[in-house]
C-alpha cells in the first residue's frame, strides 16, 4: 500500500476539481500550423530584429533579407487570415466608417507590398504570381480603390502618405475608374465600403489559390541564400517531427468522420482528366489506343504530367458544348416508393465550361455547397414535347385528352399462356426454354439485372432456374390471371423477387416495382391472394419483418397489391405530371390534370390518359415559332410539353421506365367555335351579322356551306352546327299552326341533306337528312335554337399541317373542311 497521507481527495465541486488536467494551461499546446504560416511568422518576427551591416551601422531589419525570397512573399499571402480581416472590418463599420475606409486602403496597401516585392522575383512561379497580381489590380482592384479614394476626398478623410494610392505602382492608375465611381455614387456609403472591402478580400482569396503550388516549388529550390536555406531545412525537420507527435487534428478528424459519420478512408486513385487537344482538326476521328501515354500541361501541373489511356479514345474536332448530370434520388423513408424501388426525385446539375469547351476548375464546399455558376439540386425537367394540328384550340370550351400508349421493348419476348404450353409440350420443368426466356428478359431490362445483383447475367439466370418450384414452368392459372397478355412475365418477376438476398433491398424492390408498373398501367385486375401472400413473405424476408403491432393488412406491399386502380391513381398519380401548351405569349401551364389508365379509354395496351379542360377565358392554343425551334419541332402546329412534376406524390420515372412510348393520341372536344367561314349559292356570308342561309328565295337543292379552319386541321369524328333562327312563328304548334291559315294541312317538316367536302368532292353522309328546326307539339312554341349533329366518316382527310389560314376560303379550289346543308 502506498502512503496517501499527502494526497488531498476533494469532492470535485470546486473549480480546480472540475477542470480536467488536459485542459489546464500549459498541459498541451497543439501547434499544427503549415509551413507557410511558420515562414510568415518568422518574417513578422524578423521585422522586429534590427540588421547591422559590416560597418556596425543599423540598416533596416532582418525582414528585408527574408522578403528577397519569393517563397517568403508567397508565405505571407498564404498566411493571410481573411476571417480575422472580415471580423475587424465588420466591427469598424459599426463604430467608425472612416476607420473602416482606412482599413480597406490598408488591405489594398498589403497587396501592393506583395506586388512590389515580387517585381524583383527570381523564380518562374514568382514572376507568374506578379503577373497575376498586376492583372487583378488593373481589372478589379484599382477601379474599386480609386472610387473609394474619391469618396474619401468627398468625406475629407485624410490618407497617410504611404497609404496614398497616388504614390503606388502604375497598375493602380489604370482604366475603369470612372465606371466604378459612377456605381459608387448611387450606392449608400456603407455599401460603397463593403463593396470595396469585398473586392480586396476576394482578390486575396484568388491570390492564395494561385500561389499555393508555386509556394511549394519555390520553397524546395536549391539556390537559396545560406541563412535562408538553413532555416527552411530546420522548418522541414520540425514539420517531420511534428507530423509524428502532433496527432490532435488527425485524431479529431478520425473520430468525426469514422466514428460519428461512419465513413472509411479510401485508398488513393490515379487522377483522371478529360483531355482537350486545341489543335485537333478534321472531321475524321483519330483513334488513340489503350495504354497510350499523353503528356499534359495545365495550371495544376505547370511542369507537365503523364497520363495513360485506359480505354480506346478518339480525337476529333468536336468540342464539349455543355455538361449536365442527372441524379436519381431514392429516399428510403418514402413509402411505397421504397418498396417498389422507385426514384423519388430527379435532380439536374449544369457544370461550368471554360472558353475552350473544357470543364472549369471550381472550389467545392466540403458539405455540399455549390460552386459559382453551377446550378445543382434543381428539379430535372424530364418529359416529352410534341406538336399536332389537333392542338389548335383557339376559342370556346376545350376538352383535351392525351392517350399515351406504351409497349414493352422489342427485345422482350411476349408470350401468351397457350403459345407457351404449345412450345414446351409435356415438359414439366422446361429449363431450356425458360433459360432462353429469362435471359432475353434480363437483357432487355439492364436496370432489373443490376437491381437483382446476385451475379453476372449467366449466374442470375441459373439462380432463377434453381428457384423454380415444381409445375411453375408451365405457367399456372394465377400468372395467367395476373398478366393475361404475358403471364410468363408474371412468373419471371416472381422468381426474380424470390432470389433476392436478405438485406439487399433493391433485389426485391426493383422486380416488385416492375410488376407494379405493369399492374398500375394496365386494366384493373384483382391480384390473386396466393400471389399477394407470396410477395409479402418475400418482402419481409428481404426488407425485414414489419413492426410489432402492425396489422398484416397494413403492410405497404400488401396494400399496393390489393388497392383498386382508381384509388392508386387518385392517391399517387393525380399530381405526377405537368402539361404546358403553346400560346402566342409562350407556354401556358394547365392548372389541373386528370390522370387515368389507358384501359379506361377502351385500349387494352398499358398506358395513361391525361385529360384537361380549358375554359372560354383561357388563351388561344396556337403555334409558337421560337418554342418550336428551341425544341427542334416544326412550327406549323401548336406544341405540348408533358413533364414529370417537381413535387409529385410519386415520381413516375420508374413507373414508365420499363416501357417504350408506342403512340400518342390526341382527342379534343370544343364547344363554342365562332370563327367560321359561311357561304351559300349567292356567295360568302358574314357570320357576325344576321343572314339568310339559303338566300332570299330558297330553292330545292340550294346549299348552305359552313367551315372552320380550326376544325378543318383535325381528323373529325363528329361536329355540331348550332343555329340561332329569328323571325319564327310565335304561335304554339310552330309552322303547322302558321301555315294552317293558308290552307296547308300536311305536316311541315323542313329538312336538309348533309354533305361533307373531302378531297375536293362533296360526299353524302350516312344520315341522309337532318331537320332544320326542332320538333314541337301543338301546345309548344318553336324554339329559336337548333343543333344539327353530323357524324363524319373516319376516312375524312384533314387540311395539311402547313396549310395557312388565309387560304381557307370556300370556292372552286376548296378541298376539305366544309359541310353543306342542301334543301
């Protein structure tokens, strides 16, 4: 036992007892400054040490000897603490604007002192840095400083002699002063000071970036003065020892990044660059074989660096015009997108390009900030645009329906149950045919193969064949009930979910998402209970069991498989898309869309129906030449742009991904078109005025012709003429009562034959005649309004898309687009 009599044990409540020894003054003093900061500190210290020459006379300080070295000047630049300057300037702005102005001038004087020292540079990096400083002063700093000097003169703030820019180098006396002064004149005083200070501080940041590599090159030269070389060697030795002993920052980083964030150190990788050859010419690409060594020189490696090609490359006169990236986000906390492996958001990034068409070097913030001129994280405008004469909708109440018919890839072997069983005969487990089917389906969907991720294509096929159960190879009734048009696809996706490994969530979610895409885009069919139970079991095996206390019916996978199609569309897809139509002023965003399965329109193919309504007050939907040119589409018809919505409940990208767009159908219904062309046997009529449709003296076979340019551009199925008659008999019973006074006792039924002009020929329509007035009883008055319904043959020919409206007149040259009523 030791002697503890001299030890005082406290209860830890006093200040000394609460302070850990490691935090006590003098216990540990971490010094992890870099070489540049140490050199800058020595230069500052040397400024306090007088220099005595050989004649024992004072001759300045030792700092002058140090600053003859380019590396020392660069060290001063690198050691400049911009954050301290920022804090001091902010405090001065709050207390004394005059002192803040002098602080800006002092900051400019610091840059000028670096410039003067580097004008005597002996090294290539030093001369290059001097040139960069002169360019910076002339282009950015001098105009701002001279504007502030003029402002100081107005405010009568004196500048000390050494701080007077009039005594500085010629670089500060350049052009552009008038422009900056004019800008400052209109700005408030504090804003003038802030702008000048920011210009100086940003200039220092730029110089620090420029001289970072040049400093190391200068410091490692072998032609220093003996005293300087000895001191630099001592600093190198000190750094080597400190790197072994001072592990504070390294241990702190390891704790934060490895223990807290869970990241791991990644091994170094060879640098990869995009090489641009400025002198490349000619249209024929020149091949560059694998393992070709290329020597390149650029700002990061002014002395050159060697690169070796790891793939066959080609050099041509092509230049990079734009660089964009798409990032597909999959949020694991969003259900049911997570269970289906669906993309939750798509983000777009535009990378900045230099003048030569190469990617510019930019500084990236550590935790995800965006560099200048880069727009990251914006919603990606993913969708399609098309043009159609059917979109010409200029007036009235307009209902528009888009039918998007989808199809499986051409390489996908769609097989019905009957055809499959005929191919395999009596084989209970047809491994050979199934292997070919599974392989073809995986090859047609690389995303599915990557999602399953159990091995190569051959290995995945073998895993799926081994997972087959007895009798499944013949396609059971449940698969035929699930996907009647391709039941083998139902079996294929069930087996793909079966081979997913626990913990590998996308191994289940991707094939399940493919199945849900087929179900959601097809007719509303009930999923057999056996398949529901099987898929839910696979989900719990791969994704993990559901939380305790959650009812079985609440499992998200079970809910997806048992929900009705109408419910799913209302819940997930009603806000999935945005639709814009072209107007004379640009794009018109449709405020509300209806989304339905294509099966609701009587089409058995997978697909969607997008429905919308435009009221009478909505702008006219017309062609727009500039928008069409930007999209590479003809400007002869209006445009439509359908895109994925930014804040949709469900991002439809993965829903549509397994399919190809086979057909776009456009159906329109318009009520209230008044821009019409009318004529009779006597010539053209003015529809804005009251007129006699069959002339002042109607005769048998006399014609009344009506046409509308907007309607003539479409393949019409039906149209309705709404006539408003005037001067009709007022007595009940209509024409029969009216003409009874003249001795006419037979029924008075005025009808007209209906013809349609098609390819320059009048063709009689199936409904031979149509009444011109509404039928009434003896007790009813004759209404003035009459609607004549006309059904047109599907073979009717519309006007060409490029046909101008000025040419749409009725005459001997008319070809189509007119209907005729004949008495």
